[in-house]
C-alpha cells in the first residue's frame, strides 16, 4: 500500500515538474516578446508626448505612437516620388559642409539600407565561413565587398553570436574562403537565435559541404 502511495506521489511530482518546465519554456519567449513590443511602443510614443502635452495639457497614451507612424509613412511617400528624391538629394549635397553630421548620416543610411533593402545593395547574403578555426563552419552575413579587382577583393563578414545575433565578430576574408548560399536571412537568423534547435530544411541542405 505504501509503495503504491510512493509511486503515485512520484508520478504526481514528475507530472507537476513537467508541466512547470513546459510553462517556463512557453512563458519566457512570450514574456520577452510582449516586453519588447511594450518597450518599442512606449519608446516611440514618448517621442511626441511633450508636444502632445503642450497642446492638450496632458499626455495621451498611444497618440504619440500613432502620429509617429503616420509621419514615417508620409515621409516614405514623399521620399518615393521625384520631388522628394530631389529634396533629399539637395539635403545630402549640403552634408560635406557638416563633417560630424555627414559621417553619422552616411554611416547610418548605409547600415539601414543594408538591412532593409539587401536586394538593392547586394549585401546581407548568408554565407558559410570557417570560424573560429579551420574545419569549423559558421553562418555569417556578407555585408560589404572591398576592392574592384577579383584577386584583391576582400569580403566583410558579420558572424553573429548565438542566441543574441546583435553581437558578433567582423571578419575580413578572401572570396575563395567564403561559401555563398541561397539561405534566406530570416531562416539563418532563426537558426542562430534558437542555438540550432530550429534548423530549416533550407539551412540543412546547404550545410553538408566538403572542405
């Protein structure tokens, strides 16, 4: 009788522990996602709250976020037409006279375009490189090509850390040391963020490459 009670108790504890860890695995990514969304909303919303407070006499939650999104959309519409492109061109022509602003603007613009429009810049292609030693393959992102001559060309490769792809290593490698792939940036990031737990078929098909 006592053995049956002990068995039932062990089974109950095991079930409770399983359910608890299942809850942890489910809650952590959900909680982090919600926290990031809230942080993003509050940060954007607070940009125009001083102006809203000055006009209405009190802050209005959500109005700053809505106005900011609308303004970004309007700027995108203006920047997409001929007149807008000319205005941006005139503004960029003034940059050589503003040394600090020119460097910040040009650098940030190149980074933004590289991440948001890789098909236009030709960068942010997923590649495989040997790192941190010969014989080991890692996923990297081609961010730039330096040099015009094929024999002197160097590629800048960003190698993200896992599971946080916002940090990593910048490597300068020769073209022949890089394996270009057809893996999408999205699928490559999924694999990096999940520490390899999520390995899309697209990624798996590209990995078995002989050295």
